[in-house]
C-alpha cells in the first residue's frame, strides 16, 4: 500500500474558507487532492470561534496557531506554522512571503521541500509603510532564493521573477468555477432592490492600489450609470472617508463585506458590467470569478490584468478614461466582451486544472535536485549596444517591473 506524501499548506487564514483568495485556493486544493495526499492546513485560531475550530475539513487535518494570519503578526504566524510543519510533513506549500526569513535555515538544516507562492509583488502595495516594504522586498528575495519551486499566479509575475532573480517560476492561476449564476427570487428582490436595475459591480479590499477612489469618482460623474460596490469600508481611514463621501450618491450603492457565496454571486452574476481597479498583484480571484460569470470587464490597464484577460477587456488608467469607457459601452459591445471573458475563464480558470498543477508540483518537488534558473539575455549585452537600440534600461533588468 502506498503511503500518502504529507503536505502542509501554510499562510492562509484557514478553513472552512470565508476570507480571501488563498483561503479559497486551500479549500479547493483540499477538495481535489486530499484523496491523493495527506494534507494539513494551518489556521488562525483568532479567526474561528470554539465551535468553528474543527480538527479536519474535507479530509485535511487542521492545525491552529494563536495569532492573526494578516498584518504584522503574519510573520510570526507563518514562522510558527513552518516550524510546526517541519516535524511531520514532506512538502511545505507556503502561500505568501511573510515567514520567508526562516527559509535559509529550513533548507540548510532539513531535507523538507519548499514550494512558495510569492502572491504578486506584495512589497509594492501602497498600504505598507517603508519598514514593511523593505522587509517584504527582502522576504520575497529569500522566498525565491531558498524555495525548491516558486509559483507565480500570472505570467507578468513570472516575467518579474525571471528578470529580478533569474528563476523560472511556475505559473498556476486561480480557479473560478465555484461561482454560480444565481436567478433572483422575489425574496432577493426585496433584500436587494438594486437587482431590478442594470448596474456595474465591483468587489475588493478597500485599499488605494485597488483604485476605489477613481472608480467611485468616475461613477459619481456618470449619474445615469449605477454602481454596486462591496468591500471592507471600515477597515481603514481611506475606506471610511470614501464611504462617508459616496454613500449618499443616488447611483452608487455600497455594501459591507459579504461572505455568503450565494449572496455575492447573486449581486455579481446579475450585473451588466464588472469594474476591476486593482493595480498591484497578479491574477486576482475576483476578476477571474467575474469572467467565469460572463461579465464584460473594464479593468485598470496594468500588465497583470491584461495578462489575465488576454488583452481582450476594456482598459483604463485614469478617471477620465474610465468615464469614457463607461459612456461608450453599448449592449452590443458588452455582449461581445462577455463571450470573450467567459471563453478565457472556461479555458484557464478551473479548479480541477489548478489542483492538478499543484499536485504535479508536489511530486516534482520530492525529486528535484536543483532549482531551474535563467540569465536574462540582456545581461550579456554591452551598454553601448543597448544604448544604440534605445533600450539601455535593459542593462539593469531588475528595474523594469519596479517603475
């Protein structure tokens, strides 16, 4: 009888999933892979009350750490999870770089295999102060250098790690087929009267890099177009100020976080348009979920979002460009865009495909001898030649994705 390999999943708030993208990922990895692997998921004891703290979920063991999984405590949370996981697991799948400071010691003193997802370029997020940014930048370097395999959730992040660290990251995106088209009932119309009207939709953490202020301001200037936005408005001053400013705008409806899957799918799947304002990160779960629900997408035009939507969405970078995109959108153009987004999602963003890729990496990590690395071709070219081509910046490719 084959003994299952033991895999630890580290860096999430925990299971059952009721928070963000990593939790949803862990949920589906457990669902699809617990029959093949002995899985343990580390959870934040602070986010689950006594009744919610079950010992197992969908065939995976759950271990609780008495710290928050996010914010400054995430460093200690991930560190303790890693140390605990070393005793009983063959492979550590670490989601995020907060605990990456300890990886050199893990690699030096143990034979455990380390797979890490760097979760976009976290240190560039505006919410972090300078000290946090410096730590996260250093931790990202450690994560890539001392892991056996590193994962990017987007080809643009893969390009970034290749340029900056000379590593061949593996691209594994997120699934979206857990989302459902919900047909409203009479009770739904009573609970959410906005369903009776056409509207654009956006769901996100209320942070500056998600361009919430840009989206709200644009819709406040297009009074004939409705917007429904869901987010954690009370989590910071930025959100509280926006909520106060825009709550009474007639064509804008703001909801606090909605964790019930049916409720969020109800509002999302009955929208006419999805507005995606994220400017940092990689493949964003809310974007691929909207695409799977056949929503036409207007997106902030950074490389990550263009990669996710295969350059087939509508893009903006300023408030005026968003207003123009909103006003120019016709039913015909949105119907065509809807089909394109759905086709991409059906081809790329399925959980069985995502889970299979992770399962393949688990097996590969157990046999890998050295990490795949590359040297960007531009490193071999002389500055004078690059300058003559007008691409002298390529001499220092580490800077390309940091502008």
